[in-house]
């Protein structure tokens, strides 16, 4: 047993996720890291998982505010009023009641990935033993939505201020988000990139007809219309493929109907997380179109960026703060001059086969650096000092 592994012996660790563990890239990578340590690991989520020593929880629907929206408007209104008065018990009631059924004192350390669970755990545990992954800047999560700002923004600030007192180590996805948290909450987070498992994939020459891939979620908040508008501007010499997990069926059907005449933009069936890089290895360009109206988009370092690199693609992005710097430093692609779809289209059209090939080859090289191995070594440095 290595010296680093010895530090983990006999420690009891809880990994808690609201939704899925194995299908959430960020949570999955932490699980893969922890399961290979010599510790007692308990996982808990609301989904059935093919994981040893896993528990499933269920929310009581009556603890959720949305339940009363149609059932009893007066109760719903009263709960919204409580939230505006910064009543955190009302805001996090569903999560608090889940945590009540757990004996948190059994665990030496608790890994949390969700905001409301952060509060519920922090109010229950007597130890400063939370490792929190702040993968979004939550006070401005959906800041572009007026109603969301009205209901959520101030109570989330209070939630974070109270909860971080029990956070032993906090991590986040980018330098931009790290800076935001420090400026507003004086918490020092460590940046851990969302890098995938390394796979030795072949370099593939650029296709005669340039093929572009984007993968992610089919959600209104992702503004998928932008990809169709880009496809129209690029024309018949380019194909744009959207490999999206459908989280909003109505929105998906709306897109298919509205853009039925845009023949060079096509939906692809999504694949399992572990198969993404292998699947997209056959494309030429990996596309990122973030929204400058969203703080979390602007300061993101998304999973797909590193999956494109692992797949040996040329990355094309609009000028997201951290992505722009990373792409230019590592020469794995190109960044448009603005967030306008016209500028992204002009950039792609200006690229020669030689330009795309150069970026693709650099991605193959950088894939050896930006993968789970470097992440796990980095996590060892951060976490080994707490598993003593």
C-alpha cells in the first residue's frame, strides 16, 4: 500500500448527491477517485446506482414548494413569503428531512455537490468536515430570469454564508468562479478541472465536409436555438450535430418543428458518459456556445471542453472568460471575437483544413495531460492532508 493510500485507512466517508452519481460527470469523477482509496465509502442519491454500499433517498413531495402551486395557492404564497423573509428551513425543508434520516456523526468527511444539501448537512453535523464542490456560482445561477432573482438570490446568499462555516475544503471548476466566491464570501476554493478518463484515441484527418459536434442538455436555459441559427449561417458545407440529453421534451419538439427546414443541423442520440469521447472522436470540431448573460456560463470550464480535447477535436468557443484563455494557451482551437452568432460563423468559415488539423493534433497531445490521472494526483495533494 502506498503512503498516500495509507492516509485513507479506516476513514468513513459519505458522498451525497441530489440526483445521479454515475451519470453526473463531476460527481462520478469524485466517486471514481474515492472508491480506489482504502476507506469506508457510503454513497447516497435519489437514483438507483450500480454502486456497492449505495443508499437511495426519496423526497417527500409535500416538502417541496412546487407541490402547493396547484394544490393550495395560499400555502404556496405563504411559503414564498417565508423565503422572501429568508427562512432557510422552509427553503431547504425537503433536504433537511432527508438528512434527518442519516446519522452524519458516523462519517469523518462528507462530500456535498448540491446547495440545499450543503445547508441541511451543515446544520446537522457537529463537525467542520464538509468537502463542498461549488460547481456553480449559485447566487447568480439563473440570474437572467427575473422571477428567479426575486425568489432565490438573497436567500441563497444567506444559505452560503451560514453553511461555509462547516466547510473544511471547497472546490470549484474555474479561476473565475473561485474569484467570485472569494470576493463575495471570503472563502478560498481550490480549482479542480472537470477532466474525463483518459482514452488513447486516434487522430482523424479533417472530413471533406466539416462535421461539428455539440453535446450537453436540451434545455431552454442552454439556448439551443443558437446552434440552429449557426447552422443556417454556415450553409451546406458544414454539418452541425447536437448530441443532447432531453430534459425538456416540449422544448425539444418545439426546436424540431421550428427548424425542420434546417437540414444541416441534426440531433443525435446521446450515449453513456463513459462513451462520449469515443463517440465524438469521428467529428472535426467540438462547439461551445456559452451565454454571456449567465455568470456560470461566462466563467465555466465545462466538461465538454475536456471531452472535445480527449476526442482529438478542434475546439471552437465564443469568448467565455476561462475557456478563452485555456484554448489559446493550449492551442487546441479558436475563439470568436464576440458572442454574436455571426462572429462564430465567420470564424469557422475562415478556418482552413490546415488550421483545423493543427488544433486537432494539439488536442491529441494535450489529452495526455488533461485527464483523470492529473485530476486524481491533484486531489491527492488537496485531500491527503485531511485523511491523516
